[in-house]
């Protein structure tokens, strides 16, 4: 015992005291004071900054120097042509990822100049002017590093599991069936999470399905993304993140944009926004339903099927996104009567009919008049009512 | 000590916790009492030489086992009347008992809770379903049927105020239920370490009046649902 006593004093008691001291910050409610998240995230901030500066340098390092070189290389026609081809390839690459618009047209002008052409040599001054205008491309969006960083943290928590670590729509934890019940296979579509980078698109473009601008003129409006995050897409696993505050959603949208940095940065500054009219009050009138049925039979039935007579939508329509083997992914058109609508509000549906759904076989119908569109919507409403009352033939019921 | 109880079966769970606490307290006090008594009574000065006493083997077994069985029986009774009341009720029984109910499918995901609502018609997988992340809104005094599952790894649905904690396991779906007795805003957490952001996997539980719930449901279900 007397031998053990010093052992207790020298080892066990100091250990206990150290343990108590160490455990104090865990138990006390000091929070951020004892924990600095920056310590853990330096690498990530650096990576993010590097990513952003890397894409910026594509313009300043590879395109602009080539253009500057051209001025002094009049004598070497070969070198000139070589440079020109290089630049054209760079420009074409760059143009490819840009949505249509002012910036895109400017690059078209550049591309139209043919290497070796005498006219081009004469216009070299104009050309140099144009290249400086490349430098002065209109900038739609610049990331705010603080916000992007906040968004990144939220992305990791809320989006990464489905949309993937790199935003390419490859889930971190893939699921065999996206929704749970096995018997609901027919009613719930297999949905692929949106790819924010454009890698899985057949033309490597960033395309969002539900937008309120004219097709292909902009990846989407910020408000479109905000809307989808807030209200979710019923009928898919995408939930509505209603509990997020406005700043949090903004941060999230900012981070999502960094996945396709150039596309968003040089996208159309003022994309043409399509504003759908307010719904009329007589949507449930029989006249409208009948007219809507006629329009549906001519316009929509080919893909969406004769739902009223129990026919399912056609399958095997392909979309613009490809799977890992390069094959386009098949989708099934919505069955309006039995399935939830991803964008189910009247005006959203109006937009979908008018502008189409990008990347899918759903076309835009710009020639359809407002009244005809409302007729179709009132017919869809009628179909949904019938389905809820159990009056529609369907294999599920 | 415990958070406020807002569910109809919460007191049963609290009782169970209390009973287990009292039993362990009794055993602890008894065991430590004997140890302390022995240390003082048989210290080196008063008892320099160790003595061993051997009683009949069977009596030790009886004392130990009798105590164990009694305590086990008490805990078992409390469990059956308490927790089993929550989990051993079939969905159809509950539905036939309460005509009015709310159906919610909960999917735990890394790292948020996804609440699938049945919509206005109260039927799952129909055209007015909708999904909300991290917010569970339910009416007061109404049966809420939860169907728990996970999309990726094991999560655990934990609503301390409801005294409800149940694992969400991928590939399995579990039915649990509750009935809230008080309106307000409470917290839901994930009680199973599920990954790096586990600590942020929180959701809000909002218990509202029946009228508020109805208007909320109407608003969420979207215009193209049947009104």
C-alpha cells in the first residue's frame, strides 16, 4: 500500500486533473469561442480560390496572349495560322459553355474572321479592339467568397448526398430506387439529380429544366433556382427547403453557380424573362375543359397519352443528359392525373407549356395563345379531379 | 430535468426512465454502501489478517437472482405498458381507432430529414404529395403516423419533446406514431452518428392548431390539387 500511494499521487491524480481540464470545454457551453472552424477549412478555402482563379486564367493566360502575339507575327503566316487555329479552338470551347446572348454573339464575330484572309489582315486593328472587348465581356455574376464558402458548407449538408460532391449529379450515396415503396415504381419516375456542371449533358451545357427565361438564352434565373430550392419538386426526391432563410438560399445558389463558373459569370446580363399572365377565374368551366380536351388531343396526347381513356404516357423518350456509357437517359412523360406535378402552380404550369422543359422532349409552344394554354391547364385540372374521385381508369386503382 | 413532455405517451416513457433510474440508484447506493462499510470496518488496523468465510453457494445465487428477477420484472412491466404501447400497435389498428390522422413518410438523408406528406387526400403516392426538408408540421391532438426509413446510412429520428426516438434503417420501413398535446416549435435531431455533418442534421417540429394545419396544407399542396 505504501508503495502504491506515491504511484497514485504521481500518475493517477495528475491524469485525473488533466482529464477534468480537458473535458471542461466539452461540457461548458462556450461554443465558437473554443472552436474555430477556419482551422479545419483552410485547405478548402484555398482550393475554392484556386478553382475560381483557374477558370479566370483561361481567359487571361491562354486566349489574350495569343491575340496579343498576332500583332507582331504578320511576317510568319504559318505561325499566324497556327495561333489562329489555337485561338479558335479556345474560343469555340469557351463559346460552347456560354448561353446564347450578347457575349456569345461577340465571340461569334471573332470566330467569323478567317485566318490567312487578306481582309482579316486589314482588319487587324479592329480585331485587336475586339480582343480587348473580350476582356470587357459583360459580367453577369461575380462570386463573393464569404457567401460561396457559407454555401459550400450548406451544400455539403443538404445537397451533396444526391447532387454529388462535384455537383455533377452523381450521388454520394446512390439509391437503387429513389423513392421508398417498391410497388410505387410506376407512379414515381426514376429521377436523376440535376447536374450543375454540365458534364453529363450531351453538349456539355449547363441546363436547368424549370426556368422562366427563353430557352437556351440563360442557364436559369437566380430566382428560378431559389424557387426550386424553396418549394422542391413534388414527385421527385427533391424536397422543399422551407426552413432556410433568404441569405442561406442565396449562399447556396452562389455556391451552385461556382460549379459552372464561366457560364454564370459571362451569361446573359439581362436575360429575357417570361412572365406568365394571371390565371382566369373560370378555369373549371365546362367550355374550357372541352376546348382544352381538343387542344390536348392534338398537342399533348402523342407523348402524354390519352389519360382519360386509361392509356399511360409513352415511354422511352430520351433526354439530353447521358449516362456514364454515353447513352441518353430515357424518361417517361408525366401522367397528369395520377402523378404529382413538379411545378404544379398554375403559372408555373403555364410556363412549362409555353417555354417547354429544357433538355427533355417537351417542346416550347410559343405560338399557343394564352387562352388556349389556360384551356389545356383547365383540362389537366379536370383530369386530376377525376383521378382523385376515382373516376379515371388506371392500372394502379 | 427532462424536456417538456408534449405527447400522449410521454409520461409512460418518463416513468420508465424514472423506474430504471430509481432501481440503478438503489443498487448503486447499496453496492457503494457495502464497499465503504467494508473499507472502514475491515481496515488494516482493526483487521490485520484476512479471513475468508464461505456460506452455502446456493444462498448467494438466490439473493442475487431474486434481486435481479424482481428488478427485471419491474422494468419489463414498465416497458410493456410504456414503450410497447408505442411500437407494438399496428398501423391499421391505429387508423381504425382514430378516424382522423396525418400520414408522413420520413426519409433520413445525409444530412437532412425529408418529410413526405400525403397531401390533401391523405393518401401516399397520389398526385398531391409534396416533400419538405427539415420541417415537420403536424396538427395538435391528431394521430400522426410516421413511416421511417433512410436513403443512405442509419439515422435515428429523435424528437425529445415527444419522447420518441427510432432508428431509420435503409431498406426497412418502420411505423411509429405520436399524438401531440401542445402547440409550439420543437426540435428534431438525428441520434445516430451518420457522417461528418451529423451534428447539423436538425429539423423543426411545428405543432399547430388544426385550422392552421389545414390552411398550411392547402398552401403547400399547390394550386393544381383538388380543393
